C-alpha cells in the first residue's frame, strides 16, 4: 500500500487495470448530486427516464385475455405484470431507463395479452421524448408528474382503449428510484426478472440467545412401567438441537450454564423438550412439552433465574398410562443482554445488545455515509460473443443491509447510490461486496433448472475508526477473488465514504467502554459456543433474507458474515505468522540496536548511551518522564508520516500471491474432504512435518520453563544450594550497596567493551542450561 501514490483517476471507461496493480487509488470527485440536507453529494448525478404505467381502461379484444403493458425504447424492452381476464387492469409499475443509454427519440407502449404472438397486440401509443422537460438541477421533486390518459390504437388505426401513464426525466434522488425497475438491459425484462435486478433495503431480524437449563425430571414412567433408568433431555428450537448428559438420578445440577439457542423476534416459535429413556441401548421418548418462547423471562443482567415446572405429555402412539404426572424442571430465559454474534469479532458492525432498553443506552455518536459510484470489472460470462457481467453490490453495517440494482450486461456498471447509517460505536467495520448475478441467463430471463450460486467478485472492508472526522475518502478499491485455482483481480470498485461525528465527547468516551455488552464479561461464552451460535445466527439471517422479495441469496450472506473464517488454511497461518513478526519488529529492532551498543559498533553512540544511562540512574525520577516524552515525540514524528490511504484487501499481507495451488485447494476443501486418498495422504504428511517443528519449539519453551521452576524444588540439590547461596549474597550486597551503584554496575557490565568479553557463554547461562527438566520423563 505504501508504494501506491494518490493520483487522480483518468482511465477510459471499460479499461481494466494491469494485473500487477493491487493498491487503491484516490479518485477525483465528480459532479455531485447535491440537494437539501446534503443528500447524494458523495456520488455523481445520474439522469433517468421514469415511466409509470398506472392502469388501462376500455380495452377491446375479441376474447378474454390477461393484459399487460410492454415498453419499447430503442433496443430495450420491458413488461409489466399481467392481470388475469379484465379489460381494465391496474399495474402501477415504474420503470427507469438510464438517459445516457437512450438513443431513440420515441417511447412505444404496447398493450398485449399473455400468450399473444410476438407481433400481436391490442393497441399501442408512441410518446415523443423530446418534449419532456429536463431533470431538476438540484432540488428533489416533491412528487412525480400526474399521470394522464393516452389512447391506444391497433395496426389499422382503430381506437382500442386508454392507458394511464406518467413519463418524466429525473435523477437517482427521485422518490420512485428505489421502487423502479431499471429496464435498460440488453434483453427483455419481465415481471419475474424485475424482482432480481431492483434496488432494495434489507432489515436483519433482531436475534436473541435462549438459555435452556434442565435441572430435574420427576415421576417418569418407562414403557415397561419401570420408574428407574437412564434418561436424557433433548431440546429443540426449529433446526437447533441440544441434549443433556445421560443421568440415572434424573437430575442435572452439575450443568451450570445449560444450553444456548438463537431465536428471532417476535419469538413466536416453540421450544420442544423431550425426555428420552435409554434401556438396552435403545431410546424411547417418555414425554415431551412445547413452550412458547415469548413466555420466557427476559434477562439483561447476571441475576439468577428461578426454575419452572412443566407437566409432560405422553408421546403419540404410546400406551396410555393412568395418572400420568411426569414433570420437568427447567430454567428458561431470553438472554437479552448479549450481542448475538453473526460475524467475527474483528469485523463487528454493531455491538449493541438485543435488549431495546440497553440499545438506547449506547447513544448515536456519528453518521457514516457511503457512496457506491461505479466499478470496472472483468467479464464473468460471454453474451453474444462478447464479455459481459451482471453485477450488483451488497453493503452491510449493523441491522441495515442494502443491495443495489443489478446492472445487467455491463463490465463498467454505474451505480451511484448513496446510503447512510447511524454509528453507535466507531470501532466497527463497514463491508461492501460485489457479486455477479448468476440468476440471469445468457439470453436474458431467469436461469431454469437447478439454482446457480451468485459469484463473489470481491469485498471491501472499511474500519470507521481509521477515518478522519469530516473527511471524504474517494478511492478505487481493488476487487480480489480467491478460489481453489488461485487469486485473480476481478477489477475495482469506486467508493466514497465519510464519517461525521455528532458528539465529540461521546466519540472519546467510546474508548473507555467495553467493546461488547456487559453480559459477555459477567457470563462469558466459550470459543466453541461462540462459533456454534454464530453459525446458527448466519443460517437464520440467510433464511430470513432469502424469503424477501427480491431474496438475498444464502451465499451472499455467508460471504458477508465470513461464515468460513475458521476453516484451516496454510495461507492464513503464514499470513498470521508474518503479521506477528511485523508487529514485533520494533522489539527486534530495539534488541538489535542494543546488541550493537553492547558490541561498541559505533563508539560515539555507545558513549552517549552510557552518559544517558548514568543520568537516569542518578536521577531515577526522570525515568518515567523521559519515557513518556520519548513516546510523545515519536508519535508526533509519525504524525507527519501518517498513512494517507485507508486500509484495503492486500495481496501481500494475505499471502495470496505466493500461496501454492495445493494450499489453496486444501483451503477450499469442504468437510468431509472430497479429494482422492493420495492427495489427502500427501497433505497429512505435510501437516505432520509442520507439526513436528511446532512440537519441538513448544518442547524447548516447556524445557526452559521447567528449568526455571526446578531451581527451587531441590530436584538438583547442588544447583539449588548454589542458587540459594547466590541469592543470599545478592541480598547482602544490594542491602549494603546503594541501588544506583548496583544499577550502574549492571548496566556497565552488559555494555562492556568487546575486549572484556569472551566467546563462551557466561556463568548464568551455563548454570541455567544444566538444570534438570521433565524431558527425562518422556517416552
């Protein structure tokens, strides 16, 4: 990132960047679509032709038919939904055509029926676009023009009815922009395809943890009338299933925390608990009960919850038992004090708990605005002998997700849509992902047959805490796609983002607050629990958003929530190792500098260090002020060299450009593996050799730690005696000699001249390496 200098972007539309350019570039802001309240000032102004087809009346045709309206503008075509068997249909559909793509002077509107021949229609009318007024320059229109009736005529010029429409030029600020179908595609857009290419906002459902802790079961009766036997309790909420351990006394007092589930508001689902008996290796359901989640007690703190007793019902088909009175005692509560984690902790976009009263405690401290401008992409499919792409963007922050319209048949899509979110914690991440819409066929229309997954073209993550307040960042971010065959640059995405603070005091107070709600610290979840619950939360979100219209596909949710973040990857392991090495580089540099000082590589520097060290020892109260003053001066020096560009997905940091193809293939292999046995054996052997080296390193660390402990355990009596004698002598010396003298002698000894040194290890190192350790106990 440091080798890419900011410069204005002046590349012709549709031209891709060279493959070796992986950095981000600052782009010059274009003509903003400004207006009252500063809306749409991060994106360029785009003009559209809006056509609102309201209804028709008095349609004349020989037979009954299902009418719909078809719009033809040059080479573009789109249709409304059809209405069954009526001469006065009502559609109220809105279509938008990008003005820069319009090359025809007329708009033809045809009224047709379902099942008509290609050139058959009830009637048509033609509108001259030259007489329409231009779009407003800056002020958003209060409403669209009033629709009016247009007569339609058949091929012979006979009157066949009227169509009510409104046609006008507007911008993306128009009130109908979000609901309009952008129909300027290279193929006809029907009512089914329109739902897959429109712009929409998704509201993520409110999630909450459900705690179920079974304490006791009483008065159970097995099928053979026995009352003694091993039982366990199986709990189920939708597709989530947990079970207790098998108990002989029918009590589970040792299970302190119980089991956790993920549920969604308004909590109208049921918890099903079944008591299952085990005899002779066979399981039989003894009784069950269903409890509505909305009836659970809500808890926002760490207070204890009293258990509740529920009467069990006999399972269907079981032999009836007289006076069946089995009961179950269980602690049930909705854990509203937690933040349900649907994304990794490092990429959190919202840290507010599920409880609404606690949500209000985290006040809004700012506003983040995002402008998705345009993209330059590589072709993902071939249409009519040329490269093409049907791209759309999905942006995620908090509970509000936005999906832009799908720009069909273009490798240079222009979105120019702006969104904003309230910020309650600026140490969060905004994510933008670009996908190829695989639901659109090569010849237009929806893909028939098995569902096809949308293809991820790349992601951009923006951490709000790295943004300066009030500054607009306009950059072209690279889009990288990593798959089993390697890494490929799929193009770049131009974004403009700005973070504005509404409370400077609240902004600084955030740094003193815990990152997660207090319940995560009062009753912390284990790593295994967090990952399991996060996987369930992602599945619930994908299911809910997949039921909306248009649906957000499951693979999109999984990519945005990083659902595969914990799978094994040799590439990620290398990346984390080198990240750690780079983070510890200042310590390594300081150690190397001190080594050269001790070796008198530069005598002037060594003498200066001696003088400064003597001053600090003689005046110890200057140690801390000197240290903090040094940190302040170092920070001020780094301010002049502070990074000018935001972080982006870096190939070098990710080690994606140097990864071996087999490592990438292993990274994208699913569980259980589908690779041939010889490949799995080769990977297993490689993993064994790597773990052998790690094993030796861990063993060396354990050896040093055990030697440090054995020096006081009299495992080697002579070594322990010498060590205690040395401690006694040092105690007398440090008591008799002033501390400054001891510190000076120690420092001068460490920095002594090479003439006074020897190549052999010193006495302390020799003594430490001769201490015993438990390596003798290993097989």
